């Protein structure tokens, strides 16, 4: 509906790449919990990281809608691969909006090429949905800072080269006392926790980071001191479009697998696709996937038009995440016992879907945001 | 040297083809269209020759409806330098296409014309050969290897008995087979750049070619449905039924 011819070209390319390169190995990556660096480097060469980085800064310069289309297709191949694309999009958006020309020159190219691996570090043991519990601190130390504290459940922590870390620079200023630092994760004083073993998206490497007296040079500060919380939040609209698309991609993969299976599997001398009970599951999957896709795309278009997209992005992320969990459960149901067995795609899809209700703001938090926006701007706002 | 690559917009190879109820042809309503896969191979080969320093410019040309611009943009996104669209809504046949390509070739003066051995919609496998004849150039069809020198091209051809290697004086016409190469993905930056690359719009009349049909399609049918198999009780029964029912022994 919103998609132009150029968008279609981008989508077709991502779809073909996902079909040929990603989907065939998803099952192995899931089983082995392996970081697919070689796929990421190939994606870097094809411009699939940092999709919104302007041409003037060496990126492809596409809009949020193109990003949404790419995320859906990559995720249809394997959600962990898409999640890496989402992570790089967040980081590169931060650099484009808030980085100095020197920081952009130093980091954008290596990050977009996937040769430099990044982490986006907010969450702590006491600071999940509520970041006011943030305890990591950066205290003035000569011209720079000293970083102390710890982060948990950070995507890429076991493998990343640099982290974008939210830390308190003023203990008494609440949300206005937080700043973002670009931290060399191989520096002295940085300690990485072990890789966590997760329910789904198992090729994504997630773990903890601990900082003790890590020396940060002045140029480690991203943007304005004290504006870190707002900067991190400002890219989350786009992040939510990304996770919403990722959820749609998981749902779409589930529908394709289930439709195929239902037309092959025979019981009671008929294809199970001939039974109304199975048909209604398929119909509900298709309609909810399409509804989620349209919500996500309209939120993306709102961002691209410069409108206030906060509510639209939260609605899209929340609806798409809930849809993905419910509809991949239907896909498992259509597969019967096979759907519960490792090695069948839908078993993995169901596990991969669950996290879309949790990260990038839980779906309870999304509802909170939607309600807050409703009260602020009215039922039509 | 300049390489000219003709590309055709056809039904995507993944689409399940439906025949129109009146049998006049294939239903193209709401069907995904793409570049003919053999032409994609031709574009890829031209780009590799350019990257190897053997050619300076890759020009793509398509003869077809306005929508064929998408196909040309895909070729530009792969890396071609500029495009020519010869726009017509007529269903074009190999001879008319070859005549238009001859005129384009005379205007552009390429050292090499690289095109698919056939299009997957009508499987004619005629355009390249007709074009070479009309131009009076040498032809190397069904290429699985192309080596370009300054005044000649060596083409390894996939023929029934195996491989045949021919050497052609330039300019020449070469048609591509499946095993020549594996086409690249268009990168996102190149998709963006392709929007700004030059695309020249022409019509068959500009080249003095009439595209009216010379062929008449009598009927289009779907292939017969595969029959369900039968289980036999013993080898003896199998042999008997192969002999009496199938008549193959
Ligand atoms: C695989 C994975 C990858 C991750 N990657 C990253 C990353 O790269 N970077 C990063 O910084 N973080 C990352 N996270 C952390 C993730 O963002 C948090 O887990 C998430 O924000 C929720 O925080 P929490 O786990 O502390 O849950 P809590 O905030 O403790 O929430 C627990 C429950 O309470 C509910 N709840 C909390 N507050 C309210 C409220 N006000 N009203 C109603 N319900 C409420 C929540 O919705 C949830 O159901 C990742 C997590 C996982 C599992």
C-alpha cells in the first residue's frame, strides 16, 4: 500500500538473500547458538546494515519504510539475523543524529560493514523497564571520565568491539543526569560475562558487561552531556518499527510453513487443509499478519513524514509481537506433534517469537505509552 | 569497449503459471514479473568484464511495456551504466525484437552484444541468432565461458555432445547459458544510485520497425495433470501390467 517501486526492489533483494543465504542455515545456527559473522559481512557488503544512513555519510540513504521491509524479509529467513540489522540501525541512527563529524568518520563505515561489532547497553540488574534505577556511573577524570557499573542481557556483549553505554554523569539529576559513551570493549577494566543460553533467537549472543574504572577519553561522549536518556529513547520509535517488522517476518514464515504442511499432510483420507478447523487457523494467521504488517508500515511512514509517531510505533510493536506469539503457536498446532519437535521450522519460530513481546520495551510498557499518548492527545491524536 | 545487454521483463520464475480461461495465453494480471534469468546472467557477465577492465560501459536495453523500466532499473542496480527503453504494448516477437536491437546496435556501436539464450516465457531461443544474422556479426550461443580480448571473443558453448569452443571476431553476439555465472545481489546503495542513472525512452517507430504480430497463437494449454500412482502386489504383477497396460515392455 505504501510501497514504491524502489521499495519493492529493496524488498525483493532482501527476500532473495533471505531465501538463499539465511533460511537454509537458520536451523543449524539455532541449534549451535552460533554467531553468523560470515553472513553479516556479506550483508555489510550489500548495504543491509545502516539502511537509513544518508548517502553523504556513506550509507544507502533509505527511509524507515525500506528498513521495515528489509527487517521483515531478513526475519522471515531468521530472526537473529534481522535482530543484528535492527541493532546496527539503532546505533547508526544515534551516530547520524548525535555524533560529531569525527565520531561519524571513525565509526559509521566499520559498523555498517559489520567488521566492527556493536552493543546497545541500557539494561541493568535494577534497571529494566524503569531506567531510573540506572546505577552505572561515569565520573569526571581529567578531561575524560571513569566508567563503573554493570549491564545485563546485552545483545552482542560476548563478541562486540564497541558499546554505546548509558551511564549517570550527574547522580542528582534523574533522567537528565544520564549520558551516552562509546566504549572500547577491549579496554582495561571491561569484563564480559558468559554467553546466556536463551529460549529463542539463539544465534544472537547475549550477555553481561562489567566496567571497573574504565578510562574514557573526552571523545567517548556521544552528543550532549545529560541528554543520554532522551537520545536513547529518541531512536526507539524506529527500533519499534524494526521489532514489529521482525515479528511480522516470523509470523509470515510460520504461515508459509503451515500452509505448505496443511496441503501435504493427510488424515481421515483428506488433506488437513480441507478441514474447516485447520482452515480457520490459517485464515486467522493470514489476516493478523497482514494487519500487523500494515500497522508497522504506517508507523514507518509516519516517521518518514516527520509526524509524531510514538503511539503508532508502540501500537505496531505491541500488536505485531502479540500476533507473532499467538500465530506461531497456531503454526505449531497445524503441524501437530511434529511442530513440537526440534528440527521443524515452526518449533523454532514459536521460540523466536516470544522475545518480541519483551525487548525494545515490553508489551506492557507499549500499552502504557499508547494510553499515555491517548490521554495527552485524545482518541484521534 | 561498450557492451550492450538486452533484457526482457517476464513472469517471475517462482510464479505458478495460470492459463487464461479462453486459452489465448498466460494470465498476467497481478502476477509478479522479473528480469528473464538468462538476461540476468548476461548483465552479470558484462559487469564482470567491465570490472576486469575489458569493457568501459555496460548499456542495457529492453523492448516492452512502460513497466519494463523496473527491469532496467534492476539491471542498473546491479551496476549497468545506462538504459534504453523501447516502449511498446504489443506482444513483441523475436524477429521484431531482433530488428529493433539491430538498429540500437547500429546507433550504439557496441563491441559485444550479450543476451540470454532464451526468455523463460516463450522459450523461443531465436532473438540472438536472428540479431547476429541481421547485423552480419559472428555468434556464440549457449555460452558457459566468455573470454574477451581487444579484437576477438572466445566462447565456450554448451552443446549436446559436451563443450565446444569458438573464437569470434568482434563485434559479435553472444547468448548466455545457465552455468556461465551466478548473478550478484543488487546492493542497497546501488539500488539508490540506479534511480539517478540515465534512462533513454524510445519507441519502435523511432527505429522504423513495425511490431505487429506475425505469429498467431492457436491455443495455450496447461500441461496434463500427473495421474495418481498405483501399488502393485508383486514383481510378477508389475511386469505384467507394464507389458499389458503401460505397453512399455
Ligand atoms: C534476548 C534479549 C536481548 C536483549 N538485548 C538487550 C540489549 O541489547 N540492550 C539492552 O539494553 N537490553 C537488552 N535486553 C533487555 C530487555 O530490554 C529487558 O529485558 C526489557 O526491557 C525488560 O526489562 P526487565 O527484564 O528488567 O523486566 P522488568 O522491567 O522487571 O519487567 C518484568 C515484568 O513487569 C512488567 N512491568 C514492568 N513495569 C511495568 C509497569 N509499569 N506496568 C505494567 N507492567 C510492568 C513487564 O512488562 C514485565 O512483564 C535484552 C533482553 C533479552 C532477553
